[in-house]
């Protein structure tokens, strides 16, 4: 994983992007001065094949996901915000559900994309609704002049896990194509302690099986020296038996079917890049026999241009049309967004960014959303580089369709949730002989108003803009690498201290005021070590999640837990053009009995074997 402040990617000016061979031209890092973007590259993602994005983020980052069981609903919380306060994008398309307001990370298989950018902190001016706590960007990146290549990934593991992925790439000087087909299966019949029964007997988990399959197709065309066209489609189908809480006899089932399509036309001029994007998303969710269907249509255009030696900007507009046919209501909605991002770099050691976004939805204008950031390299030697950064941002979240139109209980008069946040950071990059590394420490403060909560009323629950939440925290990231001849080793880690405090009372007898939000750990840390030589590599990884309160009054809690994983891999060479990798991994080495959410058991010690073949 690569760790850096966002502005590190801005040293090349816009004209340099014309030399890039990859289809992706500009990611989320470009106009994000003052904030951190963590990247998991395409090469690094190969080690996570057969896993969901939820598994990757929970085990290998400082982020916390509320998991309802292995393969069950997994929602991300960043910097103490709720699941709906994090924007998620696939190739630039926002994929959060307009009805639920969030993304289920457990049904995003690693095989569906190539790399991930994690943008920490508020960025509503850059990305629009939902980006209060942060944003996650899933990217497809295929290039030209790479020839033909085929990959076969097989993943076998405990509790009936069997995942497979087939990939074929064909890449020439003017045309590139890639096809991925995957299937993921798991019984999830692990052993757990039944805390709802006398003497806590050990039982085998039932009704928690998962079956998932999908297809990803990418095309890219160099139309001429100035024009490039790319398009991607991703079909993902997941059948799940919903794991019941301990002691419950429920037998719920859920089907998720997602079709996502995007097309990008780029025009490259000497000092500017035009991008026209179209997209369509179909989300179908069937819970038991209740069907919910959402269509989203997108059309956008923007101009990214350099208009002076120190200035570059992106100006654009995005149109969104939403059609929802759910079990409780039907609704259509149109959204219009205007956005402007500008970088000003008066010197090599300092840079500033300024952003504005204006959204109109359902005929109403959201208040203008601004943000600004800066980065300043105040000390630089051949061995050390210290950079100070700062950011101030306003963000927002549009109420979900369910919040406004669910029958009964929806409240069409809800206001958008709004936040102000600030961040200060210090980055250190260094190299002493064979040792090089990066580290960052940052402090953030956030205030969220109009937080939407559902309260009981006359016969049914209804949402209101009631809660005010103050969040603050410290984050630390580090990465160290050592090279000695053929030996390479590294250490990476992160730690997050988060305080998310409710500042309002729902009623006179409400005791939640001044308390930490439920299922928001104050402490979360991760540390990983790896060692490799030629064809052999090993790793040891651990992550610790602090205690979590299970209710708003902080009376009940789940104890902290720490998990350890270890793995070994060996590169294989069969013939001249055929190579591969065989890996063996043990998860939860010490067989820790733990729960991420109350009465939702998680697996003990388990094993997996990965075999990757490349032709």
C-alpha cells in the first residue's frame, strides 16, 4: 500500500499527463491538497484475490467496518461518521444506493476492480453528497501495448470457501480489452460459542452461505493522437443466507444484483484535457420476497486545464436521474451539480487548492459547498523531507429516498446533513542508505449538523433532523522499507484515535448526550511486516479494534479484540511464458473468539490457499 499526502501527486503539471499510457488520467489525489489519500495499487491487489473489499479494509487499514458476520452486510465508518457519510465511486461513478444511502462492502469482490484510493476526510466540494467522513474510489486501469495475457486465480479456504477468477487481456497500440469472470462460494459453517444458552455450548453456524458470481468487461480505444475512449461494465450477483443473531431461528435470504456501466471520452490538448462521461447503474435487492429496484443515469463533462505556470483547474457539471421502484414507494429524482477545483502552486515547495460545488436535488438547492487546502514543504534535505498540510472543508449528505419517502414514516421535509471539518497534518519522507520510509500524523475536528435519526412516533418510526455530533481524532500512518541485496523487508502500520460525541438529547430522559456513538471504536490500529527474497515471501499482520459501545447511553459494550494473520508465498515458473504464485495463509492464528457487532459471531482460526497462474 502506498501512503502519501495528496499533493505529492501534483508535482508533474497537467501537460505531463499526456505521456501516461494507462487509461485512467486523473484520480482523486490531484486536487486534494491538505488531505491524505492512501492507495492500494493493482499489483498489491493481487494478494487479496478471493477476498471482499470489506476484508481488505478491515484487516489491512486503520478503517473500521461494522460487519454482521463473514460475508454479511459490512458498512464503513470513517473518522467516527456513519455508514452513509462515506462516498464510494467506481471509475468516477457514485455507487452508494440512493435508497439506503450507503454501500455494502462485503459484496464488492476484489476481482471487480484493479486499485483503490482511500481519501480520508471531508470532501463534499470535490465529490458531492455523502463525502462527510471520506471517500473510497475503485478504479479500473488498463493500458496499451501490453500484448496478450491470461490469469487464473483459485482460492480455497476453511468453511467451504472456494473462489475463482479468470482474466484475459489483449492490448495493442490502439486497442485494449480485458475480460474477467469470477465465482465466490462460502458455506460459513464455522464453530462459535452460543452466549444465549446455558454454559455457552459450541455450535456450528447455520444459514450463512454465500454464492457470488460476476463479469467485468473493459475496452479502451485510441481514436487518434488526441482522443481516447474507454468503457467498462460490471455485473455482480450475490445470493446470501442472512446469518441470524445468536439464539434467533430466522431464515432470511437476500439477493443483490448490480449492473454498472461507464464510458469516458477524453480529448487531450497541449494544456487541457476534456472528459465526457456517461454511466448507468441498476441495483436490484430482494430481501425474502420484497423487491427493491433502483436505476441511476449519469451524464457529466469537465475541463481540466493549466492556464498558467502556477495555476490549473477543473470545471464541470454532472446530471443524475434516479428512478426507484421499491416495496414501499416509487420515486423519480433529478440532480444537477456544478463544480470547480483549482490548484495554485506559487513555488516548488508550497501549493494551495480551492473547491466549490453546487447541487440541486428535488428542485431544492443545497447550500454552496466550499473547501480549501494547502501543503508546504518547510524542510528538505537529500535525506529528509518534512511537509505541513492543512485543510478546511464543508460537506453534506442528501437525505436518502427511504428517509424522505418510505411509507409509512418518510419525511419529505428533511434537510441535508451538513458538516464543517478541519485537518492539520505533518508528513515525513526519508531515505538513509538502504532504508526509506514515509510517515504522517494528522489531527482532525468535525462538526455534523442535521444528523438524521429515526424516532418512534404514533404507530411507526419517522426520521428527523435532530442530532448534532462533534468528532475529533488523531491518525498516524507509517511505512518503512529496507533493501539488502536480494532481501527486501518492510513494516507498515496505522493507528486511529477517534472521539465521536453526540451533543443532543432525543427526549427529556435521553441519556445519550455527551456519549460516544455506538459501534465507533475509540482505538483502531494495524501493523504489518513482510519479508521477501527472489521467489519467496512471508508476512505477519495484526489489527486491534478497541471496545465498542452497543447503545447510545454507553451502558453495554463489546470488548476489544486483536487478530493475527500470517502467510507465505512462493513464485512458480512452469515454462518460459507461464508463471504463477502459490500462497498459504492462516487467519486468526490464536483462534480468538470475538464479535464485531453484538450477537454476530465471527470465525475462529481458518486457513486459505491461493494459486495464481499467468500465461
